[in-house]
C-alpha cells in the first residue's frame, strides 16, 4: 500500500479516535434546573387563616439599589403628576395612568404626543410592585427600565434625559426634594427621576377588597351572587384562575387568547416581536384587581365591558375565529345569563381604592396637573358590592359537628361552619354543588345501613361538585356524579386529605387539587372522566395511593408537581394509566422528584375522548405510563401489562407542542426505571406510534434528556434497542447518547 494511502487511513483513524474520545469524555450539556424560588409549585396560602383564600403576596420587585423611603415616594408622586417630564410640558405619567380611572386612561388605546392614539391600551398600575416584567409584551424587566419608553419615546412624552435634568435643576424646590430623598448633593439625575417614580408606583397597592375581607373571615363581604361568581371563577368550566390566581389575580407569563385585531390597525405580534421564540399574538395576563375601574379591556381595548370579555372567553377566545395556538386553558364554556352576571359581580368584588394616592393640588414646576374625573364605574361598584361589615371573630370558637337535616341543602349547613367544625351529610341524593372556603373543615358523608355513601349529583349540567379552598381540608365517604367540569376541586390549599370516595362522569377531572401543598389522596374510585380521574397539578408534596381508575382518558396524573409519590394504585382500561408531565404556559415551571412504584397499569387501551385542543387529546391509546418532560422520576416495582401501544414511554415536550409554545425545559432528565414487570405491551400500537417507530414496545424513550437510565431485564422489546443502564460508566453513556441522537437526527 502506498504511503499516502496509509497516511489517509491513519489520519481518518486518528480523527475517528478523537471523535470517539470527544463523544465519550466531553460532558453532555447539563439539564436546565431552575432555582427553587422559580418553581411556582404548591400553595401560597397563609396559615393560620380563616380560609385558604388568604394567600401570601409574592416578593415585591423593589431592588437594593432603589429601596423605597417616604421621601422618595413623595418625590415620585410629584414627578408622576408633573408635565415637566414631557417635551412639550403638556403630558405627565398621570395623563395615561389616572388614579380615578384605575391608573389607566379610559380609552381603548392610550394617547401620546399631540393626542395621537397609540397602538395599545394603557395598563393599570395597581399592584405593579409584584410584576416581574412590564408592558403587555414584557419587554422591560424592571419598573425603572419600563419608564424609559414613555418618557423618551417621541410618540409619547418625547423628552430627552438631558432636557429633563436641566429643567428640574432649574427648580429649587425639586433640587431640595431630590437631595432629601437621595441623601446627597447633586442628586437631580435622570436615573433618580426613574428611581423616585418607581418608588411611588410601588406604593400603589390594593389588598383590602371585598374578596380580601371575605377571605379573612367576613362572610358578608361578598353578596350571594359574588360567592356564586367566585365558584365559577375557580371552576374548570371557566378556568379563570389558571391565569388570574389569587392574590395578585395576574400572571406574568405570556399566552395567546386570540383577541381580535382592530379594524384598520396593523396586526400586533405581542411577545413575539420581543422574543422570536414566543407565539404570535401572545400577551401577559394583567391583574384583575380594580378591573371594574379600568374599561375598556384587552391589549387593544377592543371590549368595552366585562360582559363582553366573558362572552369572548365563553366562545373559546380566538378559537372561534380560527386563531392558531390559542392557550390550552381557553377552551370555551357555557354559562347562563345568571351565571355570567354572577361572574361579573365577583370581578366587581376585586375593587379596593383604600390606598388611592392623592392628586397634588400643584407641582413644583407650576405646570397644570390633571384634574379629578368622574368614573361612572364607581357608582355601579357601590351598588353591586356589599356594605362593609365587621369580620367574624373565630379565635374563641369551640369546634362543633354540624349535620345536614332533612329539608336542608348541604350549602346551607356549610355556610354556618367555622374553622375547626365537622360537617356531616347523611345518606341521600343532593342535587347541588358545594363551595367550602373555611379552613380546618372535615366534610364527611354518613352512609346508610347498606353502607352506601351520600351522592352529590350534577345531573349532567352542574360544573363542579365540590369546590374547596380551605386549609386543612378533609373530604370522605361521598359519591360525586355527573358534573361537567370536576368532581372535587381543591384550589390553593395546604394540608388536603381526600379519601374513600366514588367519582363518576364529572367532566374533566374526578378529584382535582391544584396549587396545593401536602396532599394525600387515597381509596378513590374514579371512572368516565374526559381527562384525569385523579389529578394533582402545580402542587407540592403529593401522595396518591390505593386508588382504582378505569374508563377515563387518564387514570392518574401529576402535572407540574414537585415531590410526588404514586403507589399501590390500579389503573386499567383508561387511554393512559399513569401520566407524569411538565406542560408549558403554566405558573409552575417544573415537574420533578416523583416516585411511582408498586402500581398496576393494565389494558389501558380505551379510546381517547379528551376535548379537542387539549394536551390530553394528543395521547395515543394503549399507554401504560408516560413521562413527558418531567425530571427525577423513579419508576420501580410496577406491572405494565396488556397496554397495546407501550408499557412505559419517556418523551420530550416537542412531541405535542411547537417550540414557540414551550416556556419550560422540554427534556426529560434524570429519570430511572428499574425492576418493573412488563407483559404483552406494544402488540397493536396506535397509528401515531406505529408511523413513528414501526411498532409498539415495552419501553419507548425518544433519546432526549440527560441521565435517563433503565435497569429493565424484563422488558422484552424496547426503543432504542439498547437502553442505558445505571451501571454504565459516564463516558459510555455520553458516547451512546450522542450516537443515538445523531442517528435519530438523520432519520427525523
């Protein structure tokens, strides 16, 4: 062989060895792990508290560099109302954020310089201290940064920093105020202008609305209509609470609702114009506090009334007009006229102007200040809301047992309960839905002589059987049947115990603790739900055990939940037996640290009858267990048997979501399956899987994520053909992972 040929082969061999060494010894990119303060899972309820509706407000966005003082707030108040900050000395911050109009301007779109309309509605400043981003598209990260746009934009106030500083320095009163507020000479700077206004805006806080007083124990703070509306607000029928949860009633993430563009206006891409990976038309969910004062609504002011907004969401938002990528929680719903009125009445109960700052009579520049204006919404609010009353005194209450007597509804007795009480419901059929907001309540059914539990019956029209928001809530010994949204919804609570119940045909979920902490679910039988029979979402420290689920789309689901334990359950004849998932566009950004063991997931081959447009509707029938983008899940001691598509599957989020929808780490990382039993899985795979992989398997892993290991000698078939084991050295794992992903990339 010629020397040059030898050299070529030698060179290729060296390159191959270098490539192999690189693939084996260069670490894989580490998994994305958020710090705990960004997880977003679990309850924020206050303890002890009269109700679980009392929630801790998040940390404020105040910075160490700009800590608030009374002097700084007062300076910021004067600057906020002073037109001196605009180029023509004719506009102030209050021109677009008027205190009497909920710190908006009452127009569909704000006006800028020379009263020219801008493209978006002015956002309210109430509780802006809790925001983590600013503007409808979130393009500013701090209040101080946010101010840059309206002050300097030529279409708005149009001033220059240099002109502002020069004008302020020429006003002796401002020079003194700046030096006092910031404790130094020569304190009149553009940065301090922004710092002072930000300090003032952080003082614009609302937290004593009728809702807040009701949550604190004033049972008369909400009218009967508003209490019914609160129930609708929390129900899975409307799903308002998914994006507008207490206490802020806002969400700083971005979603597409499909708000129609205004006629003649250029399409507004929203967040996508700021972040190319976002969805077109995604905007943040603003606070609903003081919402009754801030009409018109939405980012472009397209709706004049709250009733119009409710009608828009009832139609499924933009889905009704064919808008793509509408948020998974905007599915549409049906409300009677009374229910719509109740829901709007509740929104009025979020009104509180107790901390309304005073408009100064004059400002140091001597320029005219905005005048007070009449807001007709205030008269409507005063008519809708209940008069203030004394809060209930419960500190000396001795717990009692209250029993539903013949002729009484359950709700009548619930409304008499105080923290610590037990509510007993004798056997019977109760055609009602029940709302329990008081903490420390035991809600127990009393069986008849034949051992039958009392029935809470929805007759196929009621939305939720039971809605509870109290801490330390226990419910047991009931049958809940025939609702359209949920059997038992527990929202935002700490210490939840749901046990010994039969749930049938209750719509989306059977039992549904969401945003809860310390949850125990046991001995529940659930069937005929179009999503999950047993579900815990956005929660923390959840145990699900000894349950029986069949005939549902999902038997058991842990969604965006931390520290879950699922064991000794029997899931059969569902579409999917067990589902551990991390979904995008939710307040909780993680799903991790779950143990799934000693369960039987068998013959889960039922047709998927999930609602079109939901994430669950994408799951192929015949799935024993699916881990979707979740991390640190350990699966052991389970039996996966007779599931026609797959026994155990581990997948990346992109299997069901576009990259633009995904705002979490999409990869399943650090999962470990071992010592499970697999029998007769994958024998007749769903076409979706068959088209992708050719057939079904005991185990399917899409090869994404880092440090996924499988010690499964009982798995007779699998994809990929060889699964990485726990005893593989890291270089071997790295090499194999890179080869797999290279091969998959070539095929896909």
